[in-house]
C-alpha cells in the first residue's frame, strides 16, 4: 500500500524540524530513526513502562503513544535537551549519576524527563512524593531506592546549585 | 508492533472535522489523546483506514462550570480537568476519580471525553457520568444530539456514538448541595485499570453508587438506605448491591474476589462520601 506522507513542523530541544512522515510513524520512532536522537528509549510500546517519556510543551507524555504528525506546532524536549547550558549533565542527569540511580540505563531517559517536569511543580519532594512522581516509570535493575534518592538530590541541585551529597532513603549517611 | 498504514486528516476547525467525518462514514475514526487508540493500533487490534485527528480543532479544550453542571469539551485532557480549581469546587468527584486514571503522564495526553467514548468497562469516568446522571453531546455534519449516560454505554467498548459523529462535550450534573462524594478502587499495580472500583454520592434525600469491574459496563445502584442523616442499613445495602452486580472471572481476578471487593469498596466509598457531606448531622 502506498501511503501519503504528511508534513509536520515542530521543535525538538529548541531546533526546528520540518518533516514529511508516514502518518503511522510513532513519535518515539521519529525521534530515534528520523532525527537520530536515540536518547529516547522504547520498551513496551504501549504506554506502560515509561522509557519513551518525553516532554511536549513541558508536560511529560509517552512518545510511543503519539503519532509524530499529530504534534504540528509543538515544542518537544528529550533527555538530550536536558543538559546544562555548558553542554555537561543537567541537574537531574547529574543527580542520577551521583546517586547510582541507573545500572543498564535503559529506563533512565524516561525518568530524567519525568523528574524534570515533576520538580518544576514540586521543588522539594519528600521520599513519598518522589515515589509517587516516578510511579509511572519501570526500572528492572535498580530496585528504585537510588532513584528516589536521585529525585531528592536533583531537587537540591535545581534549587541550591551544586552543594551537598546523595542520601539514600532510610539512611542519614551520604552514599 | 507498529500500527497498520492509514490516511491521516488534520482538520483545523469543527465544521471541517464534521465534514471529513461525514464523508468517511464507517471508514473514519477520531483520534483524540490516542492513549487508548494508539496502543490498540500498535497491537493491531484496531486498524482504521482513516484517522481524523481532532487535536488541532480550536475551542474544544474547555471546562465550563455553572450552578448546575460541569461541562467538559472534547479536547480537555484528564490532567486539565483534574487540576481545574472551579471544577473541583463544583464537583470534587471528578478529581477524586481522575486520580485513579492511569498515571499523570497518560493523563497529560488522554482526554476525559475520549475515555467516555472508548467505553472501557474498567474505566472510571463512565461510572462517574452514570452516577451523576450525565450526558454526552454528539455532533455530526447534520445534527446534534444529547445522549444520557444510561443509554450511552451499551457494552464493553461499545457506546451510542455513530459513524460520522464527534463527541464534542460531556456534561456532569452537580449533586444536590450538602452531598458528599468519594471514589475508591483496587488495582493490581499503581496506575493500572481497576479490578473493581466504586464511586459514591451521599446526600440528604438520596444515596447511590456506581461500580466498575463487576459487569459489562458501569453498574448504578440506588441505595435509599444509605442517605446522609439516617443510620446505614448494612444488610439492605449489601442485598441491593448483590442484586445489581454480575462479575466475571478473568486473568486478574475471580468472580468471587470481584464480588468481595465490590461489597468492601461500596462500604468504604459510602463512609468516605458520608464523611465529606458538608450538611451531615453531627
Ligand atoms: C498505560 C495506560 C493505563 C491506562 N489506565 C487507565 C485507567 O486506569 N483508567 C482509565 O479510564 N483509562 C486508562 N487509560 C486510558 C486513558 O484514560 C485514555 O486516555 C482514554 O481511555 C481515551 O482517551 P483518549 O483521548 O486518549 O482517546 P483515544 O485513544 O484518542 O480514542 C479512544 C477511542 O475513542 C474514540 N474517541 C475519542 N475521542 C472521541 C470524540 N471526541 N468523539 C468521537 N470519538 C472519540 C476514538 O475514535 C477511539 O475509538 C490508560 C491508558 C494507558 C496507556
Ligand atoms: S515504550 Fe512507551 S511507555 Fe513503554
Ligand atoms: S537501570 Fe536498567 S532498567 Fe533501570
């Protein structure tokens, strides 16, 4: 079957794109295959695992549940766009690194985008808040403890700049 | 898996959307938030030939509140409705129920009206619409019609929507002043569809619950023995609920377990709703 390609314009991490896509192209595939932004990962492809979470106009959404052509005019942010202004790791990425909040790293891009958006509205989450914030993202490796610590560490990094250290839940000791 | 190929339509206005839908008839399918439709297409359980993407139709992302109703436009996302302060003041049950719909990330894209039209028997919003005597406004190129909740939900994933129609809004009626409401449910995992769920409205002269997960669609039960200022007759409530429900077993739960949950959750929902009723006798 021949398909009519559909024109769509949006920005990704601030750069404008004007694409002609097969309408069935999922945003996750458009990012990875057409734009070669492979930071966004694809796990379940039906909305459950959260690995593909990106920001659309600053709100976290599943890129595997959106047809790319549907986002005409949108501003999309992927984990690549969450670096610091000097090109190093952004605060959430840095917190995940410092707190050992990843092992294989498959789930991490979805956590980074989700947590970035969450901290904008909830600048100082408790451990319970942090758990609630990440409840829609699955991680097969870490057991979540260090991810919870990273959410709180990221909150500190965002609000205070680069002081303090990572504290694992249930301990007062820096890890 | 990837969705099957389809032809894509991106109307920029309501009239254009209705014309496209009229021309396509049975072949056309509305794409709203896509949070139910896209996974179905990716799993190849659905393969529409034409998708009419209504996300670029202006004027549909509305939450309207007046003294009688809360009316939600087709493009209001679950999260928009959940966080709308006026809607919460007028009808707290909406937020109480929406908090149980999937995860915040899904709620950022999925629409409340889309969830009604999708008609999943485990979905929360159909139960809420039924509980509040709500209705859905359906528009086609020729006419508009208002369908009451009781006749809108026909069966699992089946509603009164006809080919060529767009659901433009859903209207939830506010319960009588002095009523309290609650929504409780049990899920296997946080954010999953519920195994069983119950919404309740308890007022001075009426009390009712709507259950999900215990029938082919939401089940409404009037409970005159649970009104606000009378002592609750547990046995009568149990009997009326028992008579109304007809749970089936599936991979998530046996029929008996669902029945058990239904009774436990009805008690819990009534207690919470009663507790929240502002006018209750001390
Ligand atoms: C992981 C996950 C968990 C979920 N958990 C829950 C849950 O616990 N409870 C729950 O209720 N839902 C849940 N959902 C579904 C979610 O609520 C959807 O947003 C909702 O069911 C459909 O809304 P939508 O806007 O995404 O519709 P779409 O997916 O775009 O459409 C769904 C169907 O409705 C039709 N449709 C949609 N809008 C209109 C309209 N205005 N006029 C005519 N037809 C229309 C479409 O043609 C399609 O057939 C979950 C989804 C995911 C991915
Ligand atoms: S790949 Fe999108 S949620 Fe799993
Ligand atoms: S680090 Fe491997 S899945 Fe999370």
